[in-house]
C-alpha cells in the first residue's frame, strides 16, 4: 500500500461554512430592535378648579352659650340612659339566676322525695340553731386562761468530752465568714 492510499482513506471531510456578509442596514435594524421603545408620556390630568374654603359661621356669645347648654343636657341624658340600661341588665341577670336556681331546686325535689327534702331542711335548721347557741355561749363566757404546761423533768447527763479540732482557714473562707457579719 502506498502512503497516499492510507491518507486518502483516513481523510475526514470537514464542512466549513462561509462567512455571511451582513448589510449595514440589517445591523442598524437589529440595534433598533433591541432598544426599548420609549413609552408615551401620560397626558397630564386636567387640573380641577380650586374651591374656595367655606366661611365659618360666626356665632354670637348667646348662641355659643345655648349650644354649650344643649351639649351639657345631652351628656346628662345619655348618662342617665346608660345607668338605666345597666340597672335593667342587672335586674334581668338576677331574674335569670333566680330562674336557674328554681330549676335546680325542682330537679333536686324530683330526685329526692318530698319527705327526704323536708328532713334534710329540718336537720340543717337544727345544726344552724346549735351553732348560734354555741357562738352566744362563747361570747358570754370569758375565755379560760391557758393552762400552764408542765415542764418536763430533765435528766442530767454528763457532757461528753468534745474534741476540738482546729481547721486552718484559708483567706477565702475568712472573707466569706466576715461577709456574714
């Protein structure tokens, strides 16, 4: 085989693109396409005519005094109305509570027989009377002087000799002990 044949078989064909020729007009078009178009400016809104401020009504001293009196009366009336409504709410609440208590009583009455309920009420009344009597007796009778407690006899026990061991205190321990004074 010859060298030429080897190289001819191994040769790879490469395709090369030819450079394009771009016209200047095309370049300008592309540049203008990339630039954002300026948004049209909004038209200024028509200015509203400026209104003249209203003149304040001039009040005489009599009118001012009359208005103050009316304001005072209105405040008193509203205070009275609020108090009246508060009283009504309080009364309604008391009525609701009494109705609820009555329901509870009726429920207990059904559960317990009438005789049982009467017996329980009688027992409670007797206890109440006894407690009142005891209280009256306590008030009438002066309290007895406290009885002196007998002192327990102490047996003499010889004290055991105590071994005294002195511990050497560090400066820190001495400072802690002095802080407590």
